[in-house]
């Protein structure tokens, strides 16, 4: 019996620049799922790359990444509150 399936599962190699660009898309706020779909790669692979990149960062770099993520979250919360205030102020 000829097993052609094993030939279909060859590992594709991605260069460092491709990985960096993929991780930058995520850092810019795109969801891992959408980046994976756009690039035609698995979400798990992106998560592995994120983890590997995180381990290579200095404590200061990790803190900066965390602070940028927190800032994005707070800005989104602020925008939601502004919209809610606008909606409720029109109702009175």
C-alpha cells in the first residue's frame, strides 16, 4: 500500500523575517487566528513563535510589550465608555 499522505505533511521552513512580520502583525493588534488565516499557517505555530520570541526578550522588553497591550485594552475601554456616554446623553 502506497502512503501518499506522508508526503503531504512535509514541514515547511519559514525564515526569520517571515516570522518577525507575522509576530509584528499580532503585536499591531491583529488576532492570531486572522494572521494565521492570512498567511496560510496554523495558529499553534504562531503561538509557538510568540512563546519563543517572548523567551528571547529582556525583562524590560517584556514589560514594554505588556504595557502596550494594556494601553490598547484601556483605549478600547475608553472608546466604549465614550460611545455609551454619547448614547445615554442623547436619550435624556
